């Protein structure tokens, strides 16, 4: 297998998802959607009870907070942002097997 170095890419929504405060909240297991904040933990129960608004589950599954985590890691080099992202992705995969 030929391994290559990561390449830069353009993300059109990056400026919308670069909040260090959001990254810090996610590392603490706090997620926000539509002005409502929930302490879901890390890793959260991805299929657990959420507010009745179906957008909560949709928003979580889009993993937009991953952009905040990546930007925070890039800016600070703090492994917490990287390990939180890894934990969230691993737990999502474990809790949502392919159907």
C-alpha cells in the first residue's frame, strides 16, 4: 500500500464551524442545537433519548462539531481535541452498525 501525506482541502463551511468554545463543550460532552444545550457525555448514547425535535438526531449525526475539534487541534496541538474526535467517531460506528 502506498501511503501519502495528507493534502490540504477547501471546506466551504469551515468559517461557520471554527468555534473553540464549541470544541471545548464537545470535549466536555455538551452538545448544542437550536439554542438548547444537552450534556450527553463522551461518548454519548447516540441512539438515546433526545429532545422531541428530530433535528437533534440529524444534527448530531452530521458531526459538524468535528470541524470545531479539528480546528482547535490544529490551532493548539492539544491531543484532547483529537482523542475526543476519535472517541466520538469510534462510538458512533460501534452504536450504529451497518444495516
